[in-house]
C-alpha cells in the first residue's frame, strides 16, 4: 500500500492527497488516507498517540506512558499499529524503544481537512 | 456520547479537544475524537465524504455521487454513518436527501492535527 507521504525524494515529502473538499478522492487516495484515519479511530490508540505527541521532546517510550489504564503489552501493541500506519517512527536505545510522531504526516492529515472554497 | 463540538451556545461552537500534540487526551476526549476519525477510516466512506465535500455548493444527494462503484443502498448506508458521526448534516428536499459537510467539524478535526511546540 502506498504511504501517505512520498518520501522517495529523500527529504522532500509530497502529501498523497488533496484536501477532502477539493475534489472526489480516487480509490487509491482513499485507501491511503483511510489507513491513517483508521489508526486514530480507536480511543486507546488516540490517547497513546497524544501521549507520545505531547511528551517532552516529542518522543516517548512505553515506560513514559503507562497511565492510560491498559497493560504494557497492550500499549506496545497499539504503538506498533501506529507505527505500521506511518504515524510514528521508532528507535531502540538501550532497553527501550522510543516512539516519535512523524510531523510531516500530521501536517499532511491536517491538509486533508483544510476547507477549500467549494465547501464554504 | 458527547459531540466533537459543543453547540449548546447556539452559533458558537467549542472544539472538544486540544491539538493532539498539546497534552495527553483524557478518556472522554479520546472517545469523541476517535469516533470522527473512525468514520473516515473506511476507504469507501472517505471517497463518499470527499465527493460530498467537493460537490458544487458543498452538498450532494445520493443521486449526485453514484460513481464510487458501490450500490445506491450502500452509498446511503455510508452517508448515514457519516451523519451519525457528526461529519455530515442532511436535509430532505422532495425525493432526495441532501448531505452537507459540517465545516466547523472539519475545522475542529484539523485543529487536532495542529503541531504545537512540544512536537517540533
């Protein structure tokens, strides 16, 4: 499945999709964007995502965000899902894996929700 | 379940949630926001949503958006789901029900994805 961002040009990233209000999405665009929305469509996953996103330095390990009321294996499971959806990146440092929000992906999702004149 | 927007003060709407990068979401905030993301987490539903959102005048009936490759009852089913999630409003005019994007809800979702200094 194609990523939301085309990172083939190394640093330069191109959002997959226009604003939702600009024109009807193609099937391929919808597949890509729906995958990201779906990943945030679970309350526990969304809480964990905001816990990572708002953590000092923009990154967190499982050890930092254990106060969501689910077990550590469940936290790890959800973080892995968010990573698979391209919303988080991860890096192992010593005992822990640190997760970080991918700011360009957040920005691309935000762009999808931009209002264009057609919807005004 | 609480709406994403508090519309109790008639015209003035207050977004349910801060940006995802500002602080960890509470359970209640996550429930509300996840419901909206989940509604957009299906490719067919996302295509229909963008078809409505980008249609002339910002509204469309089932008769306008039949080119997504699913049956008309399926289109109606998905539009109803989007309405239940608070992303669309509807109005019957004659034979057809017209669906319209709720711009304030789109804006509130966009705000969730705003980057704050913590994530930079």
